[in-house]
């Protein structure tokens, strides 16, 4: 029985993280991230602002019927407006209407912000906090109150700042998130202020929400827990505005592996989660990211390499496999089999009695990665690769050739509405040769149309396959238009989703390879053969 204290994990990647430069989620991205964080064991996942835009409206609608195994979804908003009763505030009504089991509202906790930003009285702000929380609780929501500028406000006027969170607590908030909004404090300051707040409100659940403007977001979060906080807020990989938020994955690893707390059931998923979210955002996870980065357990110096060959923990604070990462050196790979074994097992292939095959697959994966492949969100392509090494891959069709023509007009508008693409493919299905021409707005769509025209005759099930995401990534921008391109595709049959990847200097060829894998894997899932 696990007797370690559980720290509530609160993820705000889909809201605060999306405010980071270059970060944008589609609806399908958000749903995929929710599913991944849920399976990882995150307690609360903040989804965004209900009714603020069509994407978030649809997100909360979809979440009402999406089965989750662990996490609860939070809708985010603010207190009622000044001089407006809570039961007449549309924003609060939208939060309840979202159907989210948790509602997080932000309110001003600093006296100077109340007077200058809100331009209202200190007493009216307390009324806004108190009435908003009470209204939402009465509506059946569990309420988290995020106290904006709490730490800076405490340094200026601790009595008022405490009065704000006390008002939320007494009105029924289940947790009080103390926000280090500007990210300017250091760990000892955070520790002292959290300790004082815990002492002032001993029966309240305290959370910490830190930003990384001094590079101390993770350290500040840990200091808050040491001082008595029982909820940690952050984003995957530290995504967020300005210098970012506290990296929730680093916080979880530190709490669970270094400080003896309980956060998630399987910490070995940490690296996979980090890469999944990074790839979903179409950004590169920095190699030196603690625990999860590609270089987190990589060694280059001759002294280090020599030492770890005899004593692997000489320069590593944990075994990399504990967090799903792997040890490597830049002159040769010394590890990684355990990760491949575990990944293959999750894909349905037990390779435990085939060590030579595991190494063969691992070497192949690494060769492909060196050419630009990434299998972090392309499990389907990895599964097909494993099948190939097992001698079990039997393609449902083979390509003879394809040709794509794009016709555009100079006067087409910015949406390229006048562009037309035509693709002709020649493929073999069994003993039959087929030629088909498809049309589409873009070349990939035209190829997809042509392929479906042919394959639909033998495999009617592909009519249920739909492309739900398509991303293009330039691997090395320094070589300009000659750069290697990575294309990732996410496909769904209405019940399951799977990701595939293609790489080439030619973007159309990379797209074709990813598209072929998506259909091959989908047909394999259905066990279809002609």
C-alpha cells in the first residue's frame, strides 16, 4: 500500500501553455493531449475558456462524452465583473454550462492591481471573489481559485492578499492557487510566503502556480510544496508566455523521485509524454531538458564515457529508464534496449527472447532518427517497422509510381482558393494493377483521393479512415528549400487514432510515405487481407 502523500497535479498546457510564442493547438491536438495526460495520471487538466471561441466551445462539448480514466477537466475563467451580481455574469454562467467538473477562476489578490487595473475598491473585489465562488459551488462545480499576483501582492499588503484567498476559501473553493504571476521571486521568498499562508489558513488546500522569468519556476514550486502546498500547477515542458511556466514534468519527477511524494502511477512515461506534447505542438523539445531531453543522459567527454562503461551511475543522478529515457554517448550507443522492449510490448510485440532482433530494430530506428524521423507520435510507423524486422509485414498494396500536378492562378487570394491539384497513381493490389487520378485542393489531398478510389474496391473499410491532423516540420532550415522535411499524420477510424511519419527532401514524397503507413496500419488493425 502506498502511504506517501499525494500531491495534486494540475496541468494548464492547453490554456497557459498555449500562450507561449509559437504554440498553437488544434481541436484534435487538445483532445489528444488530454488523452495522453489522462493515461499518464495527471489529476486536473485545464482545457481553456468555455464559450470564448468556436474551438473551445467544441472542445468542452466533446469532453462531455470522452471517457477519462483518471483526470478531471477544468474550465477556466475569471470572477464576475465589478458591480455585477454573480448570478447575472455571463462568464460564470458559461463556466457552469461547459459541463466541466472543475471550474478555475482567477481573481486579483494584489491591492494595487485591484485599484489600478480593475479600477474598483478593495471591498468590491472581495465581494467579486466571494460571490463568484459561492455561485459556482452552488451550481455543482468544484472550484479552484487562482489568486493572481498573490506573491507580489503579499509583499505589498499581506493582510489584504490573505483576505482575498480567505474569502474564496470561506465561499467554498476546494483549492487556492497562489500565482507567482510575474515570475520574479526566488525560492526562499516563495517558501516563506506559502508557509505564512498555510499558517493563516490551516484547513485550506494550497496550490502554487509559478512562472519562469528568473529561471526558478520549478525550484519555486518545490519550495511551495516544502512549505505546505498540496497542489502544483504547471505546463508540459514549461511552455507558456514570456519565459514559460513551471515544467510540470520536471516538478513531478523531482517530487516523486527526490522528495518522496506521490504524483503519478508510472513515472517511466515521463519522456514519452514530453515528446508527445512537443511533437503535437510542432516544436523541438530542447535536448537539455531535465529528465526528458535527448541529451539528459548523453555523455561526450572521454573521461565520462570511460567511467560510465564501468560504472553507469558515475555521471547520472538516476537510471534514465526510470523516466523512460535512455543513456547514450556520442561515439556509440551503449543502452536503449530496455526502452525498445517496453515500447514494442506496448505495441503488442514481445521481443524479450529476441535480444539480437531488439538491437537490430534499435539500430534501424536510430539510423532513421539521424535522417529526420521521429517516432514519438508515430507509433503506427514504428509498429510497421517492427513487423518488417519480424518478417511479418505484408503490404496491402505496392506503388509503381505517382505524379502530382498543381495548377494555380496568379490572381488567387491568400487562401489559394483558385489552386487545384491532380494526382495520378499506379499501384498493385494483389495481382491487379490499377491506375487512378484524384483531385484535391492540395497535392496530398489529391493523392489521398486517388489512393482511396483504388483501395476502396478491395478494402471498403478505408471509407471510415479520416485524417485528423497533418504537420510538416523542416529538419534543418540552414539548407533552405533543400532541407529534409518530416511529415506526421494522425488518422482515425472513429474509435481509434494512430500516428505515422514520413521523411524526405521532397515534401510530397514524405507526405505519401506517411499516408501509406496510415492506411497500412489501419488495415492491419482490422486484420484485412484480400
